[in-house]
């Protein structure tokens, strides 16, 4: 199994992020907001926005990024041809891990239903 997160699976440029935000398609839960847009590639790409308003300490922001990257990596086969920008609205930590996993899975299920419709 491949555990890498190569650069072709990431949104890197400001224009990529802007195009996803300007497309204005989003789904949200209690903690996470996912903006999404179709892309012309054969795989999904991920962008993360974890602001200082959500978590003041960089340690906390980096933890959130690591968790969201791992959840994306585990589920990347289920949403090909999409650019995703995931934004936490509230801070979370290792105590909330199971809740975040459940919310992420619920949002991905919603996203699948919307993309098939």
C-alpha cells in the first residue's frame, strides 16, 4: 500500500485554491467545510486551509493538517476528478479524533451523492 502524499495530489498554487473557492460548491458539517470542484485530471487533489483564528498554536494547526491529509489519503479512491479544499471551522485534537473521522466520512458520502446526481 502506498502511504505517500505526492505533490500531484496537492493543490499548490493560489490560482488552484481560488478556482475551487470561486466555484462556490461546498458541503459542511459541525467542524469541517469542504469546498469542491471537478478537475480534468485522473485523480483528486487536496488543499488545506487551517487558519490562526481556528487554532492559535502551530502545533495544533499542524495536527489538524496531518489528520485531514491522512483521511484524504485513506479515501482518495472514492472521489476522483475532484479538487477539494478542506477548512476546519473549529479546533479539534486527539480527543475528538473519532468525531472528526465520522464527520469526514459523512461529508464524503454527501459529496459522492452530489457528484453522482
